[in-house]
């Protein structure tokens, strides 16, 4: 046989062969302490709620206002004005245009995602007018004559001293 000792805080209970009586006593002591803690918490919460209610029950700083027509203005507007539904080109409602169907989290886009395919096709087929890049500017025709020899840096015959070359130049404001 052996002797075991149970300790709950400062209360010590001994038992031989872990008798039922010792276990019952330990259980009862534990329940009493839990009840004391619970009662203390409940009383603190109760006092807090009572204080809040007393503060709220004080005389109101402003008289309460009767509801008027302006109080119902936003809900009435919402009822009478339905939001427009996004649809495909053939009128089918679209729930989500910001996501596409893919194979897995980073996989390729599925062809069955007709909303995405339609948007992509419409975007590709839009006519984008060509931009006139250099609309303003001026031009000049003349002769370029090299005054110094830079053949040690560049082998182009245009830059050999004394060579004259006909040129057309364009000056743009952009």
C-alpha cells in the first residue's frame, strides 16, 4: 500500500488508497472556491451594470425628437432607386468582374469564364485612334560640313574634315 497526498492551495488532504471520501472532500473544497470567485465576479459585473444604468437614467440633456419625414428619406430613396446590375453583352447579370476562374491559385485562366473572355475580346477589338506624335514642328534642308577631323573616334566618312553632306532635319516641339 501507498499513501498519496492532495494539495489544493493551502488545504492538505491525505488518503490511503485514494479513498472516495478524500476525493469528495477535495471536490467540495474546489467547488466552494470556484463559487466564491464566481460570486465575486458576478457582484462586480452587477455593480458595473447598475452604475451604467443609473448614469443613463439621469435626465436627458436634450428632449427627444419626434420622427419627421427627413428621418425616412434615405430608406425611401433606397427602395425607390434600384442599383443598376452589371451585365454581359447579351444581358446576363454578372456577379463579380474583378476575379477570373483559374486552374488552381496561380494557374491559367479557364475558357469557360465567359465574362472574362468577353471583356478581353471587347477590349482587344476597340478602335484606338492613332496618336499624331509630332504634330507641331519645322524642317530644314541644307548641307552639313565637318570643320574638325574626328576620324580617330568615328570611322564614318561624314565626320572627316572638309566633307560636305546634304541633310534634311526636322525640329519638333514635343
